[in-house]
C-alpha cells in the first residue's frame, strides 16, 4: 500500500513566463514523497464543465523543505488554459507522483538533454538533480519569445538554444544545432518535446550507439495504470505511458 | 456504525461499493492509494483465454461529462493472470471478482473453468457486453438467445457466484436480463458502456482508432438508472448498478432504483478515493434516514 497520493496543494505562485507558458508553484501541507525527473502530476480541472478528465503535467522543480512543486503549464487546450486561470491561494488537486522517471546518469557520464516546446521542464529538473559535471542542454522553440528564461540553470549545465527564426541561438531545430552534431561524445541522451523531434533524436542516438531516453505524453485518462488508454506500442507489447513510462529507452520503441 | 453489508447470491460483501472492471486494474493499482479491504469488492480488469494486445492508439476521447474508450480488452490471458497476478493479490481482504471474456463460447468456458479453481475468487462477472472487440463481447449480449447460451454453458463450468454484465445497447434490456436469469445467472450487473463516437471536425477524422467506442461517466447516469429500475422490476436475482456514479448520492439513487450494490468506474479516473467516499456517504445516509442496513436501501424508491 502507499506510494501515490491525491492531495490538495495551495497555489503560492503563478506567473506568465511568456505568452503560452505559465509557472505554477504549489504547496502541500504534507511532506512530499521522493520525486524523480520525468515523473508527473495529474491535475483536476475545477469549474470547467467541458473538461471531465484530469490533465497530466511533468514536474519542473521540487523543494522538499518548503513542500512545494513547480510546474510549467503550456496552454494547449481547454484544460491547460483553465489551470493557468487559477489564482494565488486557491487549491489545485493533484494525483502524484506518477510514472517512472529518467535513468539517473552516473558521475562520469557526459550527458545531453534536449527539450523542445513544453518538454523543457523535465530536462531542467534532470539537469539540476543529476548532480554531475558534464551536462549539455539544447532547448528549442519557435522564436525567442517562446523560450523561457533559464539563466539560473547555467550553474548546472552548458545551455544552447535554437529558434526556427534565428531570434535566439542557432537558427533551425534542436537537431540542427552544432552541439547535436557530435553525439558520440555523449554517454547518455535524454529528450522531451514534440514527437517529431524525439523521433529524430532517437534515430540519431541509435545511429551513434548512444543510450537515449525520451518522455512521451500520450492521451491519458487515469494516469495510474488502470484504464489502459495511453498505451504506446513497444517491442515489449502495448505499454502504459503513465506507469511503464512516460520515460522509455528508444531501443524499446517501435519508432 | 450501521450495517453496510450486502449479499449478492452467496457472495457476502462488507459494503455495497465495488470498483468496475477496467477501472481499477488488478486491485494493486488502487492499493497504491489506500487499503482496498475498505471496498466491498474489486472487479478485476477483463481477462480472456489468450493474450490480447487491445486496440490501436488512440483509445480514449474525452466527451461532455464523460469519455469514450476503445481499449479492447488488453490483457495477458488467464494463465498469466493465475501465475503472475493472482498470487500477489489473493490475500487482499476484499472480494476479488474476475471479469471474464471470450470470442467464442468455448473460450468463455475455459476461462471460467480455470477461475473456478481459484480459492480466493468468490465470483466471476461474465462480460457479454464489451463494445470494443470484433468477435464475442457485446455480440453475445445484444441477443437473448446467445446471452442464454453463453450463460448456460458458463453456469455449467462455474460453481460460485455468477454475475452477468449486460450491455445497454439493446432495445429491451429486461429481455436479456430475464434470459440470463433463466439460465442460472446469480446476479446481473448493468450497464456496460454505450456505443458512441467522437470526431475531430477540423481534421475530419474520428478521435478513436476504432471509430466507435464505449461511452461512460456521468453522461450516461440517467439512462443507466432507468435500466436498473426496469431490470429490478423484471427479475428476482440481485441487480448491481453501474453507470456514471460519481458520489454517494448517485450510488444511493441506484440502490433506491433497485440495485443491491453498485460499481464505481470512470469516477476512479477522476479520483481513486471516490469509492471510499461513497462508502462513507452511504453510511451517513442510512444513519440520517434511520434505515437499519444498506441492504434495506434496495428498491426503496417510493412510486
């Protein structure tokens, strides 16, 4: 028994990071269980009759002493939009911690993290938590305005950016970036973002023979492995993204 | 504490709240949140004779006050269940009920025979109402004659409590209920999901890989409630009410309409604690109304 919780958190901060991304920090009255990068919460959407199911979001930051969890909410539809309308002091009901996180790198690993769009949050969480020296991160977005400020992460990693219009960092996709061209120098590659991006990364990592994990976000109903809706076809059969993922080794996927 | 226990044929439940098949895994997933022994029963995920991969993704679409699913009975087969799942869950102190499925009568019989040997499984729910499989499933349950035959054959193979789960996708559900009662069903549970459909208008594509799927959630509650009332008035065996139950009031409504127990399904996706809150709510209701026991609620509707 135990391991997963349904809990009301109080919103202590909500701020717009740019036009579509919001940072929400929520506080529990209870001590937090251990949470790993790649794990997610499933949020109940209140006062939205048109939204029936919860919405899953990957965890961005955890502060055990303050009992807080931070999330980056990107507005994608009715559910996420409603969450961003919440006010400080209101409560957010979440089921957590859900899913299996990324495989932690070892001290001597040389890792590359690639985040695109809403996939930035777990990559930054992993960079912070990995506790190792050799970390490169490439973050991609459409334009400079679509990137969030990640300056403080320069403590944990070398940061590289791409934009489709060239307004920040190198122009193009994350997979066009100079730092992405010598994959064999890395011992582990982690990615989270649009499926097309992750598929290209998976293919390149496999070509270079480098360990690679990606985080999927298939449509979910429950988030804890009972509805079997979010399945991903893998070499081990149809697996639940919510419990057997969301993080998968690309060698197990049928991409 | 008042008496919450109810009886479904020989099956004694500590309270009338069960989780519905396909919404609570194999009980361990719910036990990750709280002690499942607080529930009346857990209906395990539907199993078949052989491994089934289920349908292709996407299998789920959110709809107004509910959702469509087209999982298609993904499971690893009855032998895997007996060898790898049953040993880990058999000592949970609640009634574990296996939901059995088949593409043919022979498959249903073989699964029932195997489950009959399991000491800690006091009942099966014969699923003749899954709308998401090409063969078997609902095709048995939408016709009185085939419902009779599969119930009769499974009855011969299974000696403990036999519950038959009915499809609402029929002209007259009482005909099917009477048909399975006549062949030895100890109880009927209703309803399974309603066949439905959802479309992405912009892309002009269906939202489910199977085009159609099963609708569940509060959207179906009034129809399910009507069907429970009709069946309660048509058969003598206990009725188990299912369909969009989100809280204790919903559950009590089903019992007043004639259900001896209820199953909570889609609500679990919203919050796995809802079944527990329903147990507490039923307790509070019968105390407040000075009713002696939960079983007295059944059919108490004043008309």
